[in-house]
C-alpha cells in the first residue's frame, strides 16, 4: 500500500512542514509602586479564570480528568490600573458552594503595567502574562470543583481590591490510566555489524509525553528490550514485521496474566538517522480493541518536525499509539497525509481555528529538563498530523479519553 495513502503509516523524516518559530518572552523587572486605579474602576479587573490540563478554552469547556496535573490561570486587566504594580495571588477552592474552603497560593508573581497591555488572547499564549496556580492532589479528586480568586497581594504593599472575578465551577471526571508495554527492538546492521538498541532517554521521553499530553491521571508503564526478527535496510513493510513480533509477545504475555487493557508499542532506534523505520499501527479499530499494536522509530530529532529536545520518540510514539485508540489522520499537510478523519474540526490540522479558542498546555517534566509552556493553537498541530510542533487538540484529547474509558469497562480483568 502506498505510504502516503495508508492511514496507519507514520511520518517520514522529510514530511514535516516548516512554519515560523514561536516568540519567546523576555521578563523585565521594575520597582514596585503603590496601586492606582484608572478612571472609575474600583479595583483590578479580572478578565477570566482558566483551568488547564493538556488543552483548554477560556470557557473551560474541555473536560478535566481527575488526578491529572492541573494549572489554574488568572488573567488580569492592565487598563484598570494607572501605574505599574507587582502582584501575587491566592485562590479559594471548594467542592460545593457551601462546602469548606481551602486556600492556595500562586506559583509566580505578575507585573501589571498599563503601558504594556496585552489582549486576552495574547495573555493566554504567554505563561508569564497570568497569575498561575498548581492545584494540589487533594483538589483533583473526581467530582465538582469551584475555583475563586480570593486575594491579590501587591509585592511590598497591601492587598488590592479586584472586580469581575466570578467563581468558576468545573467537574473533574474519573478516568483510567493508560497502560503501555514498550518493547525496544534490538537489531544488527548486516553491513557494519553494529548493534542498535533504543537508548533509555527515548523510553523516558515517550512515557513522559503520554503523561503530559494524553487524557490520563497516570501512565502504567513497563519496558523491555528483545532481539528484532528483522534487519536493515528498512522498507515500508518493516514496521509490519515489527508489529507481528510485538503482537506475538503481547499474546504470550496476556495469556500469562498481563492486564488485557495494556497497549503494546515497539521502539526501533534509527542509528543516528542511518536506519529510519517509518512507524505504523497494525490497525485503527472502530471500537475498543487493546490488542491493536504499533511500532515506530526513535532518535535525536535535530529539528525533525520542529522538535529541538533529545528525542522524537515522544510525539511520534503518541501518534502511532493514537491509531490504536481509533484516531485517524486529519489530512495535514495536504499531499503528505491522507485525510481519513473527515470530522477533524480545526483548519490545517491545528490545535485551534483562527479564533484562537484553544491553547495547549504542557506541565513540563523536571527530570527531563522540560519547562512548563503554553502552545499557540494556530501554530501548533494535532499529534495525529504529520505537521511540526505537535500536541493534542481538544478533539483528540476527548476522543482518546472516551476510548480509554470504554476499554477500561470492556476489558477489565475479573476480580479474584
């Protein structure tokens, strides 16, 4: 089958599009001044409160997964103050309107300067342009959550009054973990005799990406390395051979008691770009079918698809694994990818349309040196595309969340 038309096939190294780099913000520091309010304002204006996991809209319409790391962002209006001031924040958290309150301090300070006002959409795409709060695990239990701004504290000054800060009520939905068995496939180069095996960093990046991007509270992960039953040069059918080997290992392990909800993925080192095995899923099931396996390459990206970190195994693996949860290709870039997902809702495979409704959020991973960041929804693309700078859209987030729940219910092993 033609590589471009096969909706199970992964990206080639030359398939990613090139789009302009995102802007990086520069922090500035000014001495604190006493707060002064502009015009008839009676306090600092609050423009919105956004409760963010992997992707979110300002109206908090993307479902939230219980026990998944969650950030709250509070957006303030610079035009309601007459002089620059530095602020910190405090939230009030409740599980019901009349329930007991807990209070949470922010993790940053915010400079509010009327001479440097940003539009709300620009604030959402700049992590330094909001007061940010990391919700504790106690606030992330399944059920209702009411979030309200409780205090604005001027650095070196008194609490500041504020207006427009209506409480935000959301629901945290319980969901299963994602269960992944990642199998490194070791092979020998028949020309050089060199043996190639995925480095530990590629397993780590893949696992981390799933925990940060996928709609799950946790990743139940295991990994092994085995000898591959194939060798380079790799062809289009090599991933078919890899998947057959992965499926055989899965069948054996499931029969021996492994959780049947576990998805299996094969990881093949690209030998510093010399032996790139294009990824592939064994199928795209219309319903829950965790025995669908996939495999893909790993290596140092060196700018592949806009990736500048230490491994492309993360988003590439998340793409192939997405097929095993029933996700198709949005069809972007045109000509490089089939458009097998006829209902993908955003232009050009993006996270958001031009209205900038959706913004991607990455909580980062300190162990891998990955800082938290936000992602412009019009310059980042869904993980099921072949485009650069990939993350999960709200559409893909919700579809995988539903499929995980269906698999959990249908394939849960019997309780002894």
